[in-house]
C-alpha cells in the first residue's frame, strides 16, 4: 500500500475571491491550498497578490489556446514548484 496523506488542513473545496486585474474586479475560485501557495509566491517576489495574478493572467492571455484563469493559476503554481525542486536538485513528487 502506498502512503497517501491529505494535505495539511485536509481537503477543501474552492473559495471564491475577488481580485482586481488591470482595474477590473475578477472573481476567482481556488482551493485554500492554492490561495495559500499564491500568497507565498507573491510574498517571495515582494508583490501584492493581485500583481502576481495579473502577471500570470497576461502570460495566459498570450497562449495559443488560453485556459480559464483558475486553471492557469493552478498550472503555474505546479510548474513553479517543479522548477524550484529541479533547481534544488530534487526530483518531482
């Protein structure tokens, strides 16, 4: 049997937040774990959360087939985690 554990705080459904992107309020639904990770990523870059989301959104919009914003945020967070692990010489989980 493999060792599967729930995330810290358990499993939780999406939480909707309103963020202003380019002067427009936008509602985004993400699980609390992703909100926390985004907040940490923004803090590490010394950016407000809305600024980080706006940067990711700008890259998303430039994609050939842009996904919805929530999907782009989740994908960016996972890719960023995998990049950090590779930079640290760790293999992805």
